[in-house]
């Protein structure tokens, strides 16, 4: 039975309210990273111990969750308008981050609220625009369209513009919580916070979606479906957890994080990992495909 489904109201923080922002500005929330690790005596996820491996290295290293996934002053405005907080962009991420751990915790128990679902979709919308690779990818698109590249504070303006676009688009997606059963491996998390997965149905049609690991035993899958919106929960077959972890590895840019007990599994990941369309049924006790919309 789920506990009370009431949760604190999501308070959109004021642009003008000062919020302390340090030099270490995380592009992947430290509490999200720590959820994949081993909690210490203080039980704070950002201080949890995780292991990680870089995309170009074979060594598995240990770190606190707050010790990775950041760049110094990455979002700080270089020429803010008079009276504007130079960390105004960093404050945008703070709208959702305080609510993320509890939303994930409730979703892992199948007890999430509508507000929790909103928080998770907003989290998904921010992942790509927060990443250090946003400037290069955004400028590649602009170059292809015959537009000049953006640099400096204009990159941050583009981040916010893209964030608003992502929020509108993802609210129309179909969403599915994917649970890794106890007999399966844990999920792993990459520096981007997501990957792309593709499935071929019996008619040879290819379906694709965005896969977001949220917790060692929980991930979220979103895709465009005829029935826009909606959430459900499914338990994956163990071989699908392994395959989706391979997708996570293949789509990393900087590093992949795992629970300390999974160091050997992380060490064994290889590139290019399997990123081909899957065809087998995905769920325990069912022949349905990953993107089945019933």
C-alpha cells in the first residue's frame, strides 16, 4: 500500500530571490548521481559513494556523488544586466532539483503523484540543455541552418529557449516507468542522464524513445505515441536491463556511474556497445514490446 500521496506543492522559485550558488555547478544533479551509490552515515545522496568510468578509460574510480558531474561556474553570466544575479541561469535548475529525490523514491514504489510526474518530465527537459556539450551541439545545428555560432552569455539564452521548447514537447510524450527486478542487474547512469533506444516491431517498423535512468532499480521511458500523455509501470526482463545499460554506456560523453558493488560490471562495458534495435519482448510475464501502448 502506498503512503499518503500528498506531496509539497512545487514552488517555482522567483528569478529575483537570491540563491547561493557555489563554484561547482552541476550539469547532472548530485542527488541523482548519489541515488545510484552507497549512502554514508549522514544519509545524504549527494555525499553517497559511487564508482564511475570515463568513456575513454578502462579504470573504474570511486568518488562522492558531488565530486563529479560539474563544471566550475559553467552557467555564470559574464556580462549580466545591471542588478541581475550572474547565477540566474543556475537558479533555473533549482526549480525542480529539490523535489527530484522524493519524486524518484515514490515512483520506485509505484506511489508517485501527478506532481512527481511533472517534476520528472521537467527533469528530462533540462538534461540536454544543462550539459557542457550543449554549446557545440547547438552551434552545429545553427551552422547547418546557415546561422552564426553563439558564444558567451548568448549560449545561456539558447539553453533557456531550448528548455522551454523541450518542456512543451515532452508534456505530449507517452511515459513508462521501467523497473529492474531483484534478479536483474542494477541500472547505471551516464553523464548526459539519458540515452536513445530503438525497437523493431513484428511488421518491421522502428520505434524510438528516450531512456532516463533514475535509480538503480528504476528508469523512465518517453516516446511519441498516438495516445499522447499518460504513465504506467512495467517490470523488465533481466536481459533487457543488460541491454539498456549498454545503451547508457554507448550514449555517454564523459562518464558512467554505478553502484560500488557493480564496479566489475562497469569495467566490462565496451564500445561500441549494442545500440541496435531490439526485437524481443521486454516485460516479465508479457509478450508486449517496449513501446506497446495498451
